[in-house]
């Protein structure tokens, strides 16, 4: 979707932390991205190098951790894990599922010097 | 002499005596110089450290959106984020809605990449409107809306309509501080649109199925639209209407008035 905007958001958070936690450079940055977050990982990697140039995270390795998709099944009233947005409920086969998690876009941690 | 610790010119690396310069040139760790990125080791400290961040990437946007929501709720303003594809008829629907609401106080924030055409159309109805041009941006964000609220100063108990950039992808991820997203889906767009762009229809509380007067001309199956909307969002409310003929406008106006009344009661 708007991967460059996301990279800019990450950059702001990195710069804030660099100031308050006193580090010069980020070596590795780990993101947690939910399956339903609508983030195109390839596009995020593509925007990464350009978007981080001149920041403490320039040249840093971007690691993306996938988080599973979660949904509430209206038919059997259970929270279930699903891989695809349109998968039926793995418990009852119902097709009325409300996504409940999996839209996360979070910086988990950073290795810094 | 080494500038880090002031030691001599020769260093011992394993069995070898090397000059400081050679030890660095060959990348060999020797007493105070580590092999890590800092090229320096200090007793008791490792060179890289792990910082737990656990912060949402859009946390800055979300914080501003929360502040917007706080301000608007305090004023009892019902704020709706209107989202759709380009060309679904958002602005036409808004103009008709404003006219139909008569004297009810309201204001409009218009988002487009370029031009002030939409805000001009809204102002022609007599309603105050602010145009935001996002330039290259594909969505409105909470900061833009905060600035617009500051300029518009919505009245207590009024409606605030935010017409987002026509785009069914990006605006889904950006909270603006609204009470609800209203997705506008015109019947010329294809019954499978909710399946193709599920995020937006999942995020919306209400879907307006518009241009229903055109349905017979393009063989649109309205119940298939509704089934697909419910497939991606089982709890979505759906209203059918035509801005052109006015069919279904009453139900939409009743929805608006009920939401505004509920907002005032909180």
C-alpha cells in the first residue's frame, strides 16, 4: 500500500530512540507484521534503503516477523487462526469471520551500537 | 601510539607480533580493539545492544487521531470518514446530503491529490469546506485532519464529513479520529469489489450502495454486492441509494440523525 510512508514512520521512531537512548547506529531492526496488515513485504524492503538514507538506520538489516491472522467466527463464537482472509472457520466451516488480529505493524526491537 | 589506549606500536595477536596498523588492516581483534562494528571493546560492555521498542509504526498518527477524537467527542460532533474508489460519487452524495439536512450545522474536509474542485462544489451548497491536497500522498492522515479541524472549528453538535482520497487501499490503515468509516460502493464497480479490497470494507461500519438507478443498465446484481460485503464484514450495515433520483436518501438521513443523537447523548 504505502510502504514508503511506513518506512518514514519507522525512521521517526528510530530517530526518537537514538536521541533518548543514545546510540549512533542501528544494525538490525525487527518488525512484526500481521498477515492482514496489507503490507507488501517486498515493497517495504524496496523502500527501506532509500527511506533510511542519512538516518541512524541507514544500511541496517530489516527483519520481518510474520504474525498470524486471527478472526472471530460468528457461527461458533470462537477466535480462530486463519492464513487467508477468506478461509472458512477451521472449527465449524462457517464463513462469517471477523478479523480480530493480524493487522499489526509494529517495531519489535533494534540492535544498536 | 594507539589513540584509543595509548599502548605501544606493536600488538600481540595469537602468536604474532603485528603493528597496530596491520592488525587493523587484517581485521584482527587485539586486546582493546574488538571485531564488532564499533571497532572497540570496553570491559563490561558489549558493543551492540538490543532495545525493545514494541511500538506501532503508525503510533504517531494514532496518537494524533486519538486527540482528534477526544476534541470532536467533547464537542458532540459526529465525524464520518467517507472512503471509496475514485468516481464512486462521494462528492455528489455529499452535496445532496448537505442540501437534504437543511439547517443542520455541518462542515466538510475534502481530500484529493490535486485541485480544489470538490471543496468548491461543497461550498456552492453553502457549507463550510476545507480542501486538503495530499500531493503525492494516497490518503489523509490524522495530522492533516487536526490542522483542518483547527481551521474549520466545527460547531457543537454538528456533522463533520471527511471525504478521503479516492482509494480503497491506503486510507483503511490511517485512523483520523472519526466515529465511523462509511464506504461508498457504486453499482457500476463490480459485485466482487469488496472481495478484491477487503480491508476497507472490513474497516467500515456502513456501506452505501450507490447509483442504484444505474443498476438495470449495467446488469448489476445488488444482492450479490450485499452478499460480498457481508462476506468480508459480517456486521456491516448496508443501505441502497441513488443520489440522482433520491431513492433511499431517507434511510441514509435517518442513519445520520440517529448517530448524531447517540453522539450527543454520550
